[in-house]
């Protein structure tokens, strides 16, 4: 049996290190998300169904409460999005290693991942603002559950229709082509790696933002729904037949949206 070459061993070693990093980030993010979901459930049990909770959202939106809500959203986005971006981060590490072998400047892969997560942290801030607005308008309960069939219907229909759009198709294509993206978008240095992560994050945001908005359509902290959306996003990015996944998910979301609209009409 021939021994593996030094470059092959180094490549495998780098890949293992990157995967361990991604698994660690994902597990920590999921642990925090699960903890927050249990806290919300405990609050609901403590309050009881007869005590009621204010719908305006004002008592819970202190400065610290708003910051913690934004942190919760940011961590939840990391838990949901990092698994699907693993091929892109691994490709960055592989190309970076080959450049290092040619004595080119070395950039830690964590810088690329940091740029990617900054984009989703920005989305988390926007989601926090939207949550505040929806609670003020009475469309979302204090327990972060949808209080409106029509809100749920609108979000599902919008997300479903977006799956058929050219922008969704283009952004998904970039997300599924890691080496092509990195070779065409390569920038040297620490700042360059962060910018590359930012740009990948923006394509990923264009691909998945409407799917993430569906957290408002059911319940923000329902772990079953969070897991289902994570599976959808990861399947689109990693599994074969991306067109089948994209259009199939779109058709399913539209069907769910229509069922919510019908439910709203019958309960009016």
C-alpha cells in the first residue's frame, strides 16, 4: 500500500480542523438556542393560560432585553446556517493551504467564517426590529408565536413564490459552487478574507432570508420548526438535484400558505 503524499495528508488535516471548527460553532449555537427555547417554554408554563400576557410587547423591550433578543436571533441564525456553508468554508481552507505552500500570505479560515456570520448578525438585528413591530401590532404574541392566520399565509406565500424567482436561483447557484466563488472572489489578507465572507454571506442571505422569515409564521422558538427550516436550507445547498429541492420546497410553502389563508377566511 502506497503511503499518502504530504500534500494529501495536509489537505486531510486542514479539512478535519475546519470541520471540527464548524461542528463546534454549530453545536454551541444549537445548545444556546435549545436553552432559550426551554426558557420560553418554562415562562409559558409559569404564566399559565389564564393569566394572560400583554400584546403590545412594551414591557419586555428594555435596552437589555432588546440586546438579548438580538443575540438570540444571531445565535439561532448561526445554528441554522453554518451547516449549509461547510463546503464553502472547507474550500476556502483548501485554497488557502495551497497558497501557503507557495509561500503566499496565510489567512486563518476563521476570518472568512467571521465575515459570513456578520451578515447574519445584521439579519438578526433586522429580525429583532421586525419582531418588535409585529408584537406592537398584535400579529405576534409575547411568546413569539404567530397570532394571525393572514400573517402566516403572507409569509408562506411570499417565501414559496421567491423560490421560483431568478434571484433565488442565482444566489443558490453561488452557494452551491464553493471553489468557483472563492477563486473568482479571492482577496488577499485578513480584511480580504472578511470581505469574502461578507460577500458569501450576502449571497446566502439572498438565498435564504425568506425561509428564515418563516420563523414568524409559526413560532420563533419552536425547535421543531427551527430544525425543519435548517433541513430545508441545508438540503438546498448540499444535496443533489438543487432545482428539485428549490421548486419542491416552493410548491410546499405555497400550499401551506394557501391553507393558512383558508383557515383565516373560515375563522373570520
